[in-house]
C-alpha cells in the first residue's frame, strides 16, 4: 500500500496578501515620463505668462519715473489692507519659484530617463538634422537664464549689487514716498556689462521661449501636423514680443532715451 506523505504548514499570515500603500495620484503620475511632460508644460505656461506680463508692466518705464514707481508700489501693496503689505507679492514669488523648481526637476528627470532608454548616442548627425538650433541649446540657454535670474534678483529686488535699489522717492502730487524703481533700473543699465548681459540673456530667453512654446503643444498631445504652421507662428510671435520688449529697456537707457 502506498503511503501518503503530508506536510505540515505553519500558520498563514497576511503578509503575502497585504497590498502596498498607494501613493497619491499626482505623485504617482509625476513618477512617469508622461506626468513629467505635463508638469513641464503646465509650469512652462505659468512662467510664460509671468514673463509676458512682467515685460508689459515694465513698459511703464517709457511713461516716466512716476508711472513705473507707482506701478511697482501697486504690486507691493496687492490686496492691502486685506493682507499686509508685501505678503501677496511674496506669495506670488513663492509660486513662481515653485514652478521654476518643478520645471528644472522635470527637465532633469526627463533627460536622465532618455539617457537610460538610449545609453549609446547616435553615431551620426541625425539629431542635428531633426532638431533646430533652439532645441539643441535649451540646456545652455536655461543655465544662462537661471544665472541671469539670480543676478536680476540681486540687482533690482534685493539691491545687493545696486546701490539705488530700495531708495525711496516722493513724486509731485504724492502724499507718501514710494520705492525709486525707475532710478534703480536706469542705474543698472548705465553699467555697460550689465546691459549687455541683459541683452544676451533675453536673446537666449527668446530661443528658450520659442522651443518651449512649440513643445507645450507636444507635451499635452496637441501635436497634429495640420497645426504645425500655427504652432510655429505662435511660438515665433510670443518669443519675439518678449525679447523685443525686454531688450528695448537697456538699449533705451544706453541710448539716452530713458535717463
């Protein structure tokens, strides 16, 4: 007679059947290449809007010191007295810094993912035939723009490298003093190296904006070839408006139009 061998098992635990704790949806989405592209696109749109309206606001420089200084004072007192002076402006700055950090992290992460997916570079000029100059210089232009942003803050926001920043002035008809933003900008651009750096940074910003505005549609899947003509027109027009407006400021000061 055959013997039946039975084995004894210990008590079954729930370890094997216990499901892992799921991460929040947004974090889980961001861990994917698609999610990172969405973040790149969304933060890009936000920063494009800021760059455009920042340039439009600075055009008040051509209307004189009082107009620009009062505009800057209005920004510093947004929602006052509901919120203390300066608080809303710093909240907006915090949002911009957050978008910038997310944009940088998403760009770096996507670069690393692409390198892992294709560890060996192409041995031909294929990439350069497909990509345009703006796309090939995105990293370089991004680094220069980041350096310029740091300088811009030290120059016209914190006054570390600009003795005129932070000074107060009372314009004719005013009952209170406001920051002399106009004077600090003129002083900054009267220094030729600073003005030239500003021009160079904004030309590179234009290249960055052109490729970014073009790529945003692709990041969200809106890249039907039928609309490429309109995508290129939008990217070109947007970049040109921002660059022409921003570059006009140092040129106007150096030419003596604004003084």
